[in-house]
């Protein structure tokens, strides 16, 4: 295999690993009690995370079907005690055209892939 193909293959493995970790973290997030967490990232970060996880179709509802994007969004935002932003679709579009790809959640998850609990970088427990 050429060096170029090896680099591309390595990049794809890294991205897939990051997406898998993101899906696991989203699965954890949506199972948290309503309002039990505070999101310390940006709203755009959480919207992007919801969208990327939904694209993977890895979160499965009780009937065996992949959750719809709106369902994931409602559960994720409920866990942090917020409503889904009305401009959700526009925010998703904005994440697709980020001028700086280093700010994307996928890129950040790639950089943090060796950490045990990446989601802790973006959430804290609320005081109840």
C-alpha cells in the first residue's frame, strides 16, 4: 500500500473511532435525568454532536429503530435542562460550513480519543 493510502486509511480509522466515542457519549447523555447536567461547551457543539450521532444511526429506540434526530436532540437538551433551539436546522447547517475545521466536535473527539471520559470535558453535574 502506498504511503498516501496508509495516511488516508489511518485518518478514516481515527475519524471512525471518534464517531464511535461520540455515539457512546451521546448514549450516556440522553440517559441522564432531566436537568441533571450543565453543558459547558457551546450550543453549536451539542447540536453538532446530536447531528453526527444521528447520522450514524447507532442509537436505537426501544422498538429497535434508530432514534430520529429530533428525539436525540430533545433527550440531550432535556438532560442539560434546556429546550432544543428553534434554529436547530440552521445551526446544523452552520456546523457543516465551519471555517475552522479544528473547531468541529469530530476533530476534537479525534484529538481527545485517548481520554477515558471525553464527555466530561463538555458536561458537569448540576447542584441539586
